[in-house]
C-alpha cells in the first residue's frame, strides 16, 4: 500500500466519517495540534526514564483516540459511536489525582515560572504550551459547533412556518432530518466540551510535571539521559 494517495492534491482531506473538507478548516488545525502534542510528549518520554513519565505513553494513546473522535462527524452514526470517548471523565480525574500527588511533594509556587532550569523539564514545558494551543483551538471549534446548532434550529423553525402548504409531507421529512442533525450536533458539542476539559487538565498536569522534575527529581540526583 502506497503512503501517498494524491487525493489531497486539491487542498481537501477526508474526515473519518467520510466528508471531504478543506485542509484549511478549523477541524484540521485541531487535528494537527493533537498530532503535534503527541510528538512533543513522545519527545518527553524518549528523553529519559523515570516513574514520573511512565504515564505519558497512555496519554499519547488517548490522544490518538481523541483525534479519531474529533475527526468523525455524527453524519456517520455507526463510526461516530465507535469513536466516542465515554470514559473521558475518568481520565480527567486520573490527571487530577496525579497533579495532587505531585503538588504535595513540591514547594508552593509563589511567582511566575521561567522554563529552562533543566533540559527535561523544558521539554515538558514545550509540550504544555502545545497543549494550551490545542485547548484554544478546541474552544473555537466548540464555538463553531454552537453556531451550527443555532443555524439548524433556525432552519427547523423556518420549516415549521410553512408546514401547511401543498408540500407538507416533503417539508416534514426535511424537518425530521434537521431534528436528527440537531440532536447529533448537540451530542458532538458535548463530546468536544469533554475533550476540552481533558486537554485543559492535561496542560495543568504537564505544568506540574515540569515543576516536579525541577524541584524534586533533579535534586534527588536521578540520571536522566537514556544514551
């Protein structure tokens, strides 16, 4: 199987649900940032081995699943149900628990932090800034989805106003389709909000991890380099 398909030569690419969308659309910006974050985390994980980075690989796997969820529209109901992340709230709570554990071992932060005290912690900070950028894009994607919901509702309302005409059955069928689209888009928005919440907590996790490395692990004299 060839790695190149030439199907994207005209500036579009396929979502996992089948639609072809411009590569300049916000959803591909989001997916690109998910990929960037995964690479940054891989850089963190490959640089050194210590128990404090043992959870990174699981986060990377979850980011792949998050990308699949974001890149699948409810228009393909079967595939969308397969990519939904129904346990994401548990993953968010797991991040919070780890943050609390690390926070209990390091001094309180009393000033703004300047990255660079160690190479490894700085790599974590770099991943954190990518994570923050992803969160901002996700918020914008949520706003786009909210606008879609408003537009769909307006179309439903407009359809109901002309239901008494000769094309009543046809119009009712269109309304029914729009109601289904409305419900699916609301579900999509709920999922995007949960993903945004997880990504927000992940940036806190990475910030705390960087501080933990600087304040605790480095001072314990761990040998970080794998090479």
